[in-house]
C-alpha cells in the first residue's frame, strides 16, 4: 500500500513505481494524494492517520513510501500501534529511517531499507537510480535463512562478524539520540549512508555517534556510497578518508561503498532488524541468518 509519511512526490512517478511493483506480481492499492502542506505531503494529523489506517487493514501486508525528503519524524509524536497488531513490511529509505527505527525500538518490526515508489521503483530494475530486483524479491519473499547479498563495495577492514543489522540514513540515525526511541546499536552490524554532505559534516555526525557511545559494541559496518559528498577542494579528506580515520580504529569488519539508500547504482534492499553475518572480503557480503518475513 502506498503511503506518504514525509515529502510529496510527483504523482506520475508514484504511478510508474506502482506499475513496476505490479509487474513483479504484487497487488498495489491506489495512492490517494494528501493535501500538501509546506514541504510535507500533508498535515501531521493526515500523515499519521494514513499510516495508522493502513497498518490496521487486514488486506494490507506492507506499506511502501512514495518518497522520503523530510517530515517522517513529525508523525512519531503520539504514534501508537496495538501490541497485538501483526507486523507489516515498511519499505523505504532516507527519511523513512526515523519511522523504521521507531517501529523497531517500540515494536520490533523489521524494516526494509529499500527503494520507494518515486525514488527507485519508478526508474525500473537494474538501471542507474533504479533498484536491484534480486535483493528486493529475496528480502520480501525469502522465508528461509541463509540467503546472501553481494554488497558490491570495498572491504576497508577485513574479517567476519555476526550481529543484528540496524541503521539507515546517517543523519536520521543521529537524530534519534536523546529520543525515547534512540537506536540501540549494541551488538549490531550498523548500516550507515547519506547524500549531499561535506566530508566534514559526515565527520561531525560519526564523531557525535562515537562520543554518544553508539559504536562501543558495534560488530561491523556497512557503509553506503555517500554520493554528492565530494571533498570541497583537491587534496582535502574525502568521506572515504573520514570513515577510515574514525571507524577503522574500532577494529571491526567494514565495507564501504555499498549501493544502499542514496546511490547512483541500482539500489539494494536490506532488511533491518534480522541477524546477519558480514563477510568483509573483496566486495563484501551479507548472509542473512534469519528470514525477514514468515510464511
């Protein structure tokens, strides 16, 4: 079911994304645009109501965001889902990190860091700024453990580690600090990615998380490509350099440059909240030790 917890999206792109999901064999409900308000897809009350209505429908197994942008944090105030409500698949990335972290910390709902209707699915499978079809279908359909995902990155610190994969967009993970749903990273393989930041801004966010104790018992890192985060001048530190300097001393396996979240390559889908084994060798691999969905 399409939903819009953050910014509005071009309706033609939303329809193209829905058509792509139908091509894959999914039944997709019709998206009903909310009345945009400022740079939000709708009022806080309307966006929260839409989400709560969709997750209580018996005929809805999953919700896919139309896009990210900004605003999902607003709907978390006073958001409550019945403890008896069956978990739904929540698909999205970027600003959706806030909602996915909230649902994980409050209800242990597995999230899916994945393309959205107007940000990945609309472009199609296997194309730049599109999505990776194989990982999407494995994530949402595989009911047995043991499937593996080639991270297509670069192993900065080699080794193997097991933990629960958590995380998402770097700045949104950081903004959970001090909230009642602050992300608990103990024992995690932490996924972090973002876009449009200067390397020194990435440095600041990583240092904030480190000084807040969020890296103390992390077992490994999966880092994104960080597009549009180029060094401001030749010879100054890059995001790659920043990650190496701050995270490498932790001595845990680390893969950099995976096409997750904001990426120019076909986007991988990564279930968040399940046990994984990270193999930081070559391009890196995630083996999922638990299924993200049940039959």
